[in-house]
C-alpha cells in the first residue's frame, strides 16, 4: 500500500528555459512519461531562484524535485543560478541537470565545478531532443534514489 502511494505522488520539475520552442518540445516529451509530472516553467534565472525559494508569486508552489537548467538565460544566467542553488543549504540536494546548446569544454568544467549533477547538450534533431528529455526524466525520477527529507 505504501509503495503505491509513493508511485502516484506527482513529481515537480522546474524547467528554466528562455526558448519557447524548447519549452514546447520538453512539454511534449514529458506528456508520454509513465510518471505524473508537474512541469513548472520559468524563462530566466531571477524567476528560477524565486520559484526555488518559493518567494512572491511562487510561495504556494511545491519544491522542485528536479531542475532542468539552461545556461544562457536573461537577467541571471544558468551558471549564477547553479552557484546559488548549490550554495543554499535548503536547495543544494535538488538535482540540477544542465540542458544547453553549449559544447564548450569551459562550460562543462565550470558547471561541474559548481556541482551540477549532469550536463547534457541539446540535440538539434527533434526526435533526439524528445528522447533526451525522456531519458533524463526516466533516469532522475525512476532509477536514481534521491533523499526524501524535503530539502
């Protein structure tokens, strides 16, 4: 009985993405997921931190179980957001997956230095993009064991 309750608990994913096309593709990819996923979308780093800290208009939002973070964002870029998340004792256990078009070695090294949980380069092909999003959600939400103590 307890196992079933856990299985039906919705998973909250925060997508931090300023490209409307990538947001739509991610939404489509997650529709087919076997899990009940609540996808929350913000399009800049300032909004991402407000959501994660549950401030202002995000006060009633649930905590994110997983963050999909683009690097190149307006107002506050993904590197700054990642540094703030991993530097915040209430947020640092939240897995952050960098999902970006950048293949630059310096971006990869920098984000891992900032304790990103993983770095994924967005494929240009539509089917590969959808497969990438589904693979990320499957891995982080069904295979990986995450702490259940809140944050």
